[in-house]
C-alpha cells in the first residue's frame, strides 16, 4: 500500500443526551492512502457521518486517535481544526450549500481567496465542465450543476482530502452520474484522497475500496480490483 | 381553561423569540413613555398652573408707575371689564446678609388686601402673615428661605432706599406671581441672590416715601374681556404718573417662562413618540415578515387542514398585540416613573404649592391606542403575505433567493472580496429592509443630534454674551436716573478699574401696525464694557442719531436698516419721535434696541442722565466693592457677571446630566432594537451559508465579519442620514422655541455629530456582541444534513 494520509486508532464518539448515552462510534481503526477513492456505506445511525465529521475536523472524538499526515486531529482545538479544514480539506454537501448571492465563479473564488495554493476558479469550473455557466447564480442552475459547482469549490484549493456526504442524495440518476464523473475526474487529476458517504450501494463499484459501517464500527471492507467508471454504474 | 393550539403557539413564539420581542417592546415602550411623559407633564403643569392662578386670584394685567396717588385706583376700577384692581408697592431692595458677601436683591411687595378682594394671594407654607400694624414683620418666598435656611423668627436685614432695615421673618410663602422667580439682570433663577418679601403696605410706604401712593397696579378682568383695550385705557390713566406701560399676563416673566416650558413639552410630544412608533412599526414588519417566511410550511399545513386565512392572520396579529401589550406596560410604568422625576425637576424650578399629577385615563388610553395601531400597522403588510399564500404553494419550500444584480463597477470601486460581495448583494436583495434598518439607526442618531446640539449652542450664547458683548464684571443699576457725574462717583468706588455709563429708557417702538415695548439702551459711542455686536460678532459703534435693533426686534417689527420707526418714550417727558434704524445687532435674550447715550438723552429732551454703570473690577478689591455698592443709596441692584454665568452653568450642568441620560437611553433603545433585530434576521437568513463557510475553513472571526459587515454598512450608512434628520429637527426646534424672551443661536459643531454617532455605534456594537455567541455556535454538522 502507498503512503498513508489518514489513520485512526480506536476512534470513539459518545453523545450524551440527558442521562442517555449514544455510542456513535465504537473504536474505529482506519487507514487511507494518498489518492485513494473510498466509498463508505451503511444504514442511518451506523456512525459513518460521525466518522466523516471527525476526520473532516468538524467534530471531536470522545476517545481514540485520528491522524492526518503528522497532525493528530484529536488534539487540535477549535482554531487548529479550522486551519486544518481551510488548508487540507474539501467538502461536498448533500444540499450543495452554495452561497445564493454569489455566482458559480464567485462561489469558487470564495474559497480560493483564503487558500494557500489554489487553482484558478476558472480551472476548477473547467474540471467539472461548467465553464460556460460560471456567471450564473445558484438559483439559475440545476441541482446537478449546483453540485458540480460545489465540487469545483471543494477542489479549487487543491485539497489533500475531499469529503463528500451523500453528494448524489438529492439528485436523479442521470445527474448523479455526472456528479460522480466529476468526482472521479477530480480524484484522478488532483490526486485528493476522496471519501464518499452514500446510501447508494451502486456507487461502490467506482471506488478503490468500500467500507461498510454498522453500529459504530467498520464491519466490512472490500477492495475493488477493477474500478468501474461512473458511466457504467446505474441505479 | 383550554388554550387553543394556535394561541399556545403564540405563547411559545414569544418565549422563543424573547430577545427580539423585548427589543421591539422597548422601542414601543419608549414611544408610550415619551407620549405619557409629554402629555402628562403638559397637562400636569397646565392644570396646576390654572388651578393655582384661579385659587390665588392671579392678575391679568400688571403695570408699574413711578408714583401714583391712591385715588387713581378708583378710576382704574372704572375701566370696562375690570373685576378687581389692587394698588401695590413693588420695589427692589438690597440684601444685607451676614453670611453672604456677594450682592443680592430682594423684591419688596406690599401684602395683598384681605377679605377676598386682593389679587396674587399668598400661599402660606410656614408661620403666619405679618401683623398689618408692624413695620418690621415680613414673609419671604420659599426658595429664598430654603437657600438661606430661614425659618419663622429669623432676622432679615435689607437696604431699602439706601436705609438699613432689620426685619423679622414671620412666615414662608409662595405666590402665583413668582412661580419662576427671575432676579433683575439674571438669566436663571437663583434663590440665594434673589428673593421676594411681602410686607404690610404702611411699612413700605414709609420706607419708599410713598405715603398715600402706589408704584404698581394689578388688574383682574372679566372673562373674555379685551386685554389690549384695557391696557390702552390703563396706560392713559397711568401715563401722568410715570406709567411705563402695562403688560399682559402673557408677558409677565414668570408666566412667560412657564409658557416656554409648556411649548417645549408639546414640541417633544410632536417629535419623539412618532419617531419611536414609526421605528417600532418597522421592526414589527421586518421581524414578522421573517417569521412568516420561516413558518411558510406551517402556514400551508394549517390552511391544508382547514384553518381559515382569517384565523392565521389573527394568529400573527395576536403575536404582535402581545408585543404591543408588553411595550405598553413597560412604557406606562416608565412614563409614570419619569413623570414623577420630571415633577421633582419642576418643583426645583417652579414654585407651586401643589402639583396636580394628571392621571387622566385618556392620556394612557391614547398612548395605548396609538401604540397598538403602530404595531398592527407594521404587522399588516407582513400578515398579508401569510394570508395570500395558497396552501399547496406554502407547503413546498420557497424558491431560492434570486440574485441577479450585476455590480461590476461597484465591486471594482471598492475592490470587494467575495465576502464583501455577499454582504453587498444581501443588502441590495432586501432594499426595503435595508432602508428600514438604516432609517431606524438614523433616527437614533437624529434624536441625539437634536438634543445634544442645544448644549453647544447655549455655551456659544454664553460665550458671545459674556466674553464679547457684556464684558463687564459687575453692573450697578441705579434706583432712578442720576446725573452723569454719578459715573465719576462710581469710578471712585473701591476695586473699580473702569466704569462705563448706560441709560435704560422704557419705550414703545412701533412700525406700521407692529409694536413692542422694551428698554432702549444708551451707550457711549464706542462702548468697551457693554458692547453691541453685529451678527458677524464684530463690535458695533453707536450711531450718531439712529437706533440699532436686535435682529429679533427687527423681525418682530418687520423693519430693515434705513427704515424709520416711531419711538414713544414711557419715561420723563414721554416724547414721541421717529428715528432711523441704523443697523441690526445680534441678541439672544429678550428684544434689544441701543443708541448713543447723548443722542438718547437729547431725543428724550433730558439732560445728561445715566441709569447705571458697567464696571470692570479688580479681583482683589471685589469684596470691598460689594460692600460699597450695597451701601450706596443710589444702587437699585447689582448684577455680578461671574455669579450670573456660574449660576447659569450650574443649572445647565444639573439638567445636562438628566437630559443626556434620558436621550442617550432613548437613542440606545432605538439602536439596540434596530441593530439586534436586524442582526437576528440576517443571521436567521444566512445562518446556513455562514455555517457552510465555517465548514469550508473560514474562521469564526471571518464568518462574524460577514454578518457584522452587513450591520456595519447599515449603521454607517445611517450616520449621515441621521445627522441630516437631526439637523432638520433641531432647526425646527429653534424656529419653534424662538420667542421675544430668547432666541437660541443655531450652532451645531462637529462634536455634536461625532458624539451622537459614537453613542449609536457603541449601542450597535453591544447588540452585535450579543449575537456573537450565536455565530460562534453555528452548527456545522447540521448544515451538511439539512435543507433550509
């Protein structure tokens, strides 16, 4: 296996609500290599989103360790986590979360303005095939287009990690495939380690590796010997 | 009792949005409080005065004469419509108090007649009235007694007509004639240096050589009688006895100052409450609009399950009515509390035997009705949207906010980053709301500008009056005109460095149908101690023959330099002449007319007479001068500039703290109310965007910066607008308050704008600070999962 970019050891997350304790993660051990495309599957409440949130620096663990390269995420404070997200992580959300008052290009520029080694917003939009829509506002774009803008925004900073939580969840099949193509393309071109959470088992075929979460643990790990291209997938 | 679910929702909404609800309720409360305070104080003061006047038979007409035989009173009583007339002796005396070095004046007044026929009756607070046979028993005004800690039984020494008299205080009283007791030559009441004493008539007759005569007459008229015609008739009768022209009640000093106060209160009621109610209506509108947008789907659902549009409208109106009710309760409490405070303030300035604090339900009812109307008016526009929503449309999420504005030029001009673009586009996306917020903050600035300017103006007035015009240290006014050689005697007094004579002659100046009664001042050709200033503040030389009129007088008579006016002298040979108007002068207090002293004596047909002297005094010789001035028989009264100015500033300083606290409080309520609500709405609309930015790696500071940038833009844009509004309001106030009594110079220095803006910005910062916690705790995980 090539160079490790992420690893976690015994990652545990317990939510307390009143007297009740909810164990969202029960000691997850995980390792990801640079440039890997990983799909995470699992039912609701299996802990996959909590896991993504902790390795993405949005949430803190109750116990265990999470490492990004030589940064131990589990020891970083709020400020450190913000800096980590800013410098290394790209996020893609289920509902795109574009800023409605900014055009496609401006939404991308929003991130490139604060990034250390960004690509140009135009290049990022070209990567997702939206060059000719760059001056449109989100309200003037289709759902698929908005999600591709979100991907362009996520990768424009040249992140080491791209985290996607249900990126096709709000899209129909044809549009979803376009978005997956954009993700696969970006993964190949930029070399960002990509973690994609999905309910959609069909997507597993485009991954290097597939993890299945259940009850706060990784219960199954499959390595795809041959990846399919998104166009070959259907759901 | 079963509470319907919608009503329960109202209660929960109120609890959930308590901070915004409170902010709006406070703005409404400020409107209610100022309305109650203004209307309440107005009617309290008005009714107290009316009752006082009625119960104590306050006169309608007042006239001074030099010396008139008591027999004249019979003729005066014969004038049509005169219900009662009383001949009095009213004369100035000098105080001689062992504990007081500085000069003080006592107005000696003969006691009103007994048996229900007298006028200007006294209200005895302590002790008893003097024995009519006694030559030394006296009752004194309450303020004076308090300032000197006099109680019945205390001795009191005065110099009447140059002679020392030891008197005995038997009682302490109030009089409707001296509710506002202003001493001669003073600008503010100073109960320490000016008091009123009432003595039995015979004692005063003896002291002032007025046996069988009187020096003052007061008249009570039948209701509806013509004051002007009575004055004409009275003046005809008194003219041969040195009558200097009668004055109507409206020109009587104490009454006129009360009128000015009433005028100010009614102006306050016209300006302040509407501002608050307007801003509150606006806040209700923007807050409710946002609430309805957020509850769109619930509204659709309610309609779908069969609630009528009317029930839904009623639901939101109830929410607003609850806010209004809270505002009314707070406002009424604050209004009553402030009312008591104002009444205490009045008690310091105005001497009333009682104060009727109006609890007229109409005042409260009006305040409540206006407040509810303002709140509901603000709600209606927003509620209309809820009513118009078809259920099917309402249940689907709203279309995404559509931004299409191109702002290339704007953006290049300000070199905006993307976050700046967000701020700008969001502000332009809701132009009405942005305008409302700007307007609201502007009104806070305006209230401050319109209240703070007056202090600067008053300082300017003092500075101009006492360092440029009246540059003397003391002014001695003689009891009666003296030959010019009295000037040389004055120069010989201890401590006197320089002396300058003046002549003051009562006269009526008229031009066409307009006329005014005042004192014409005669001054040396180039006066140095008591100067007349041109409107550009340059000292003016006295013309050889013409008159210099103050701008206020010229305006009142509608004359310009070069015009001729008729001057009817009310003293001496009582000549009537026409004189040219040679120039216009600046004058803030009263109406002024000046001419060269020898020219004045010449046109009057008198020899070289002077009425008094303006003096420059050596500081070390001050006390010796005070003693000498007091014991000179010629002295009518002595005004000491430093004491006048000090008293003025002292009074101002007392008021300034109260006024600034009140106005800063009011402005802060508006700024906090507007900025806080604006911030909460902006956060509610953009919370999701901002949380997304946090996920993308924006720091808390950067994210707060976006929201605060929006607030800052609104607050900053509001400043010049507020300055302008404030300027306009202040200008309106100057126009409204200008009277023959005084005119306030309209001076607004940059410090007024700066102070107003600083106060509002601090209040805005505090409100922004209050929502900082909400920005810092934006839920990043939530935004990944949910659609708005």
